């Protein structure tokens, strides 16, 4: 079966996912697109022979030719479009964040539960990265003992002028928040945020770097360094410290050159380079699950929990206090979705 996909929001990642759906992965066809910028939607559709251009997200979700929906619009619009897809009974892949507030994520869960079937997958693509999958496998195979600590670093070379300290949490650290839950298979119960000396490359008043501390149900402590003005490249690090050993992501990818008394490897330029395969695998698995009539991958509960933890982090950033995370009761519907 070819899954006929409608895409809502054809900006940077929307166009990248369309390239993936049409040129990289199997079993999908893009049959509809929309964007608030209709000229952009028309331009993107010109390269997609089967695609109609719609005037709104609702028209995409309601289109009878659309089997499944990809939401890649601006975060604040996600709730409306995901609810629209659920109302139409169609599977929906929504880029992170599922919604910008935990209350909105909760409304999505309520609608999905009321409809009686899982339809939503959230774009937490690091779960599909081969190195993170290997990290998780070792964490749980008993070879390093019970996990005690997780060290993470998320370094971006630079960010646009509009970027804020809240976005360092909601937009950047949200990946580590999801990863910590997925990797350890437990929820985060409390958070703290510390801000050291400011990088002089950061805008005035912008706390960069910041250190985020996540405490889990079994008292594993996860520290996340977020640096969004790191200059030298896009550098993602992760290490789990267990009772008898450690496991960490290997440095970089590709080759190391030894020359002139030095050895040199490549630091990826950005997230597209570092995680290119993870996005491919993520969308292929989504298309496969839709074709099989189901929905797997990060769920609405995962999207909700990550947003709730991010909300607690922004509160902790302002107050300087350790802040508990309060989650609603998990509907049975989402049990064992890690
Ligand atoms: P972007 O380039 O600004 O794209 C967003 C697109 O959606 C733009 O074309 C925007 O149009 C359009 N849009 C905005 N409001 C809309 C509406 N009401 N209806 C339909 N289209 C609308 O942003 P992006 O970088 O692609 O990010 C999109 C989403 O993907 C964000 O939620 C972001 O967090 C997420 N993302 C995830 C990852 C990841 O690693 N998983 C990486 C990058 C982005 P205008 O430009 O005219 O506003």
C-alpha cells in the first residue's frame, strides 16, 4: 500500500520531510500541501506531480485523497492540526513539540483516547538514531550495572537573533528531556536549572550556556549542558554512568585524519548532518506503521510529558528553585509506549 500523505507547513523541515518521503523512503506519496505562505506551498507543489495545494490545514486533514498527515508548521499551530487529523480519524506525524503547552498536549490525548485508537506520532527523532539505540541497549543489558547518572551536552554553533533562553529549553533541551525518559524508561519528577558565566557571544540577558538537572522516579540524575553559541560546530554528547561501567556516544562520525603531528575528525555543522539517518528511519517506520494500520513511535503521552518537563524547567530558570514536575495520570491507552 502507498500511504498518501498531506503536509501542513512547508518551511525548512517540512520541505526536508517531503524530500525524504518522495526520494529516500519507500511506500509514501505526497498528495497535498499547505502553508500560511500560499506562494511557498505552490512553489513546493511544483516539484510534486501528485500534490494539490490547499488553502488551510483543515482542508488537508479533510481531503479524501489524504491517508495520513505530517504537521511541520510552527509549534503554536500544532494543536489545531493534530486535533483536526484525529477528528478525521487519520494518523498524524507531528514535529516536536506536540504542542507548546502541556494543557494543549492534554487536549490532544483526550481526543485521541476518545477516538479509541493511537493516531499520533511525535517527531522525537533521536530515538531512531543508531548510536542512541546502541546506548540504550547497553544501558539495559546489565553490562554496566544499574544506571546512576546521565551526562548530556547539546551544543549548537549559533542560533538566530530571535532565539531566547526559554527556547534553549523548549526547542533545544526538549530532545534531551525526551531522551532521558526514553533511555531510562521512567518519568522525570523534578528539575533544576543553573546558569554559569554568560558566553559573550550570547545576546545581552540570554543565559547561555545553561545546565539543566533532571531527576527521575528512581533518582537517576541527568545533567544537560545546553550551549547554543558554541561556535565550533554541532556537538551532541551522551554518557550513562552505571554501577560498574559507563557507555557513551562515540565522538563524531566518519573518519579521523592523522597528519602534521595531529589527528583531526569532523564535527557536524548542524542537526541535519548529525541526525540525517535518524530522520530517514523515523519517517520510514512511521509510513510502515501507517501502512500496517497502526501507530508506533513517540506518543501523545511522550509529547505531553516532554512539554510538562520543559514547562517546569522554564519555571526553574526564573525561580532558581528545584521544581517538581506534576504529570496527570497516564491513560492506560499509552501504557508501555517507551
Ligand atoms: P519554519 O521553517 O519556520 O517552517 C514552519 C512552516 O510552517 C513555515 O513555512 C510557516 O510559514 C508554516 N506555517 C506557520 N503557521 C502555519 C499555519 N497556520 N498553517 C500552515 N503552515 C504554517 O520552521 P521549521 O524549522 O521547519 O520548524 C517547523 C517545526 O518543526 C517546529 O515545530 C520545529 O520545532 C520542528 N523542528 C523539529 C526538528 C527536529 O529535530 N525534530 C528540527 C527542526 C524543526 P511562515 O514561514 O510563512 O510562517
